[in-house]
C-alpha cells in the first residue's frame, strides 16, 4: 500500500519478507532481498510432484491475500503443468470463527495426495493437526510464511514429516552463518528463526 507514496517521494523501500507477485516486475523504488512468492511455490510443487503426489489441495489464508494468492496459485499452476491434478484451491479466513474441523473434512473429502498450507505458523499447525486426524497419508507442505519454529511447537507430532522450503539454512556450517547467529544472539538475546 505504501509503494505508490514511496515512488512519488522517491523513497527507497527494502523488504526481506514482502514476496507477493503484486510487487514484481515494476520500475519503482521498492526492492526486496528475497525471491518472489511464485518462485518458491513452483519449487515446492515440483518437489511434491517428484515425491509421487499426483493430486493436490492448496489452502490459502485470505487474511494475507496478496501473499497467499501469489503463492497458492503459482503452486497449483506448476503442479498442473507437471501433470498433476489440483482438486481444489481453497480460501479461508483465519481467526476464531474458523471451524478447523470442518475445513479439514473438506480438504480430505477430495482425497488429495498432498496439501499445501499457505498460512501463518499457528493456523497452519491447527489445520495440519485436523487433517492428520482424518488422513494419515496425505503429504502436508507449507509456504515459507508458516514454516518456522512456532509451526513445530504448535503442531507437535501431527506435523512431523511436513515439507517446507526455506531460503535460509539456520543450521549451516558456513562461518558467516555462525558469525551472523552469534551477533544476532548478542543483540536480541535469542537464536534467529
């Protein structure tokens, strides 16, 4: 929303996290340090397909529509291009009114081989738990939005085996990564996530 104002003021904006394709391919004052959402979505779809999934459900959280749509539609398009079928691209609005049990029933009703959750860590963990209660075989995969420590903490055993691609390897043995983690801990008092 602020990009037009920044362009008018010729103010440089830099983001490490804004990856929606709505900000791609423009001659403006906005720069990002991460690839756009569709790039990772296509990679995730390829990985899921390579691992044998042939049918897919994509669940997108409408509370962050610009990102979730960018990621979800790109994953579905890539999966179809590989010969897979997308049973449904489903939108939901996260929050206390969402019936996660009903959502999981709608997901497993189409018997997908895989489910991609484009959601926050907490919401994705709850959906994954509900899906696992009903289907122990479907592969669960996450967009980078949901793929962090909180997902594992909230999801517990139900999220074991979930697939997620990340741009940063926090367990890297590279000296520069160790140095970054050390400086981060000194400054913020906790490990980077």
